[in-house]
C-alpha cells in the first residue's frame, strides 16, 4: 500500500521537483562536460574538487584534478578527492565503480543524457536541485528556454534547410559520418538544417563512397581541431565521394567547436552560430 | 660448442640439476616473501593516501572505529583488487608455462588454444548486444554480463578446438595449433562484425576492455571466478611430471608411463578454465603468460616441478606491482593495467634476454 502511494507520488510530481538535493555539499566531483558546464554556469565552480577528462570548459576547470575518462572511472581515484557529492551523466561507468562509490556512502546524482533542448533544460533543473540552487537553476533554465525559442523563430525565417553531412573523422579517405541519435544530428537539426544521413542509420558509421555520393550534401560539417590536417576543406571536398557534390561546387564547408556535440548551456548559442554559418555557405552560390 | 659458448660468457659455471633444484627452492622462498610484501603494499597504498588502513581493517573485525569511506576503500576496493591481481597473475603465468610445456614451443601462450579470442568475442558481444537481451535475463546477469559472456566464449572456443583436434582418442598438437589459427581468424571476424555495429560509447568500452583492468574487481566476481582459478592452480603441479616427460617427445613420455592423452586433456581444460575465468574479471592482460615462465627458466632451468609453483608466485607479484602502478601513477585517474605490464615487462624481458643469450643460443 505504501509502495503504491509512493508510486503515485512519483507519477504526480515531475522529476525535477523531487530530485535529490545536497545544498551542503562542498566537495563535488562533476563527471561529463555538459554537467560541469552547468555547475559553472550556476556559479558553483568553487564547490568542485575534481572533474573527468571530458570536462574541459571553461578552461580554468582544467586546473582541477582529473579522475579519468567518464566511462572508465576508478573508485579509489574518485574517493581520494574525498567527495561529498558526485554529479554525473547517466552514461558514466563502469557500473561496478558507481556501485562501489554508493557503497562508500557518496551520493550520486545522475543527469539524463539527451540531444534535445528539453534534455538541456531538464539537466539544468536536476543539477540545480542537486546543488540546492533552485533560483539560479530556474533563471538559467528560463534563459536557456528563451534562447532556444529565439533560435526556433530565427530558424523559421530561414530558407529551405541545407542538407548537411557531418564527418567525425577522415580515416585515410574513408569517412566516419553521423547518423541519427548523435550529438551532431541534434545540433544540425537545431541549426535548421537536415542531416543527410539522419534517416539512414543510428550512431556513427564509416560509409562507402557511393552512398556518400548519392547523399549529395549541400554542406560538409566537421569538428574544429587544430591538429587534424586530414580535415582541411580542400582535402575533404576533393575526395572522390564528395567531389561531385553540391558541397564541393559551392565550397560548402563548416567547422564547429567539438563541445557543440555534447548538449549543455551553450548549445543554443552553438546552434545559432551554426545556423548563420549554414546560411552563409548556402549563399555562396556556385 | 656448449663448452665454447660458456667460456665466452666469462666462465659461467655449468648448472647441474641438483644446483638448479636448490636454486629453485631458494627462489620459491624469496618469491613467497616478496609476494607477501607486495600484497601488503597493495593494501596499504593507493590514490586515497589519507585512508587509515589499520583502523579500517580493524573496523570490520570489530576492533576499531573507521569511517564508511575508509572501510569501503580497504575492504571493497583494495582487497578484492589485491586478491584478483594475485590470482589472475598466478593463473596467467601458470597457464603460459603449461601451454609452453604442452606444445613444446617457447612462444605458446593461452591464446593458442583460443581462450583469449573466444573470451574477446564473448565480451564484445555482451558489450554491444547486451541491450537486446530479454529483460529477465538482463536483470539476472546485470553488471556481470560481460564477465559471464567472456568466460563462456573462452570456454566454448577451447572445447570446439579440442574436439576438432581429437580423432580416435588422440589429440594432435599440430592440428590444434593450426585449427587454432583458423578458429582465431573466424572469431576475430565475428568480433569485427559486432564491433562494426557498436556505437561510440561501446567502442570506447571495447578498447578499454582489451587493455585490461583490475578496477572492476568485486567480491561478487571473485566468488564466481576465484574458485575456478584456485582449482586450476592447485591442479597445475600435478601436471608437472607429465610435462617434464613430454619435453622428451610424446613416444618417450608414453614409454615412461605417462598417459599422454589424459595429460593433454587435463592441461587444456585447466588452462581454459583458469584463463577464461581470469579474462572474465580483468579483460585482456597480455605478456604475463610469456614473460614469467621464460624469466624463471633462465634462472632455474626448465623443470616443470619447480617451474609451475614459482611461476604462480612471480605472476602474482608482477600483476600486483603492475596494478599498484596503474592506480597510482595518474591518480586520481587510472591507467589500464595491460599498458603497464607491457611497458614494464617488455624492456625487462629484453634485458634478461640479452644478458643470457649465451644460454639460449648454445
């Protein structure tokens, strides 16, 4: 009977309202780039004692100890920084390590991963509740929602959506490209464009040249990494698979910040910049 | 020729069997002491260096007070890791020595009978396809699905290989080697096919699984895999006399009264069980199975009766040291242990090899 009442309560209240709250936590480990960004955006970076390898923004955060890659955490490593709260993306692991951390009486707040504006706003509320900063979180959530709304109206004014191909990496001429259910697919959609591979498959795949040629993208999108010389516009657009595409004809090549692939407080801004970049690329008519 | 090369070495004395045995016994005592010491270090030293070790140990025994954090670090993190590293190191080293004796080939390792490839296939399948399991089964296996699948894969692939190589009650070592290569290629292709279907997160998991780690060690896994490894370790010395006889060739061993077929069967199954169980908890850890037996042969000679126990001790020590390094050197993060064993073991093995090349080349 009691359990039934609890279930009812769980159904009646949205997740954010009865999310766990630890306002007194002063030694927090933040795991996952977007989670860390939210903590910082809420002005709580002084409460962080460690972060994971994927947390690299803002740059000051890199001064904190690094507990390793978020899917390969070490229980003793995390405990060595004496955390009283761990906020993490729900894709972190391994599961055994999270179990060991729970056994050591360290509360863990998990933030749902997702590539939609709703997921970002929800993550802000969950992190805000965990930190006990409801007001700041509500303000940030409202601002973020407004940003996404502004983006949507800007998107509506745009012309026909560009067909975009996101290339994760160029492996010696073989291209690893994004399908649906990826951060790239999400940000392309938010920027008012269409992922040419969105209907084809899920995740990232190395595609054969003929499938790429058939997709005929208007714009090629890649991550902006200084060290990666195989990702130059000319190198990519002269590959046989893309040489005949509209993208090669109009030199439609755009680079984005790698951080845009993880959805966080900066996502609306990334999408806005990307929207403008796509419009520019489409305008450079042949 | 032998005398000449020994003179080149600056008059290194010829080692008589009696000396070797005495040397091996001395080595065993030394290694046992060293193992005890390394286990203590492993328990007492880690990333969380403010842990009050003695109090935490005492707390579970009702002798002292300690925080829940310290108790967890000692009893549920460091202790299962220590036991796992020791057991797995011992099992890999002994399995390597047994395989080298059985195949009479210095390069043999458990991978030859398909354990590693099969376990790899099992693990990859579990990581990538685990989500497709019926909910009831997934709830039953839970976090241990990967370990379970790795053990099953390793075991199944050895059984298949053994069946292929056995005809009319005789197992051909040559057929087993060659069929092992064919089966390895097939398993590799299947693994590759599943890897191709994996998503980004799963790919990362796969990469790390291949580099091995003792980090996921828990009491629950030890309770499942530990007894299998322990049984294999206890059984191994009974193979020693047979393996020593086998080094003279199968016909001679048979004339000496060794039941060669039985020996092969027990050796293969022992290795499959212990390595399968080891790989299941720690993922792929290379190198221990080759380096440890060779190192010992250089020092104490090839006799299995003394080689197997010492290999167990040295394997345990080596993996414990590698684990201590892997969890402290980049703390609070952690290096995969396979990287450490190869980085340490490679140059060290080369050094020993170059110093003793006269013995090897004579």
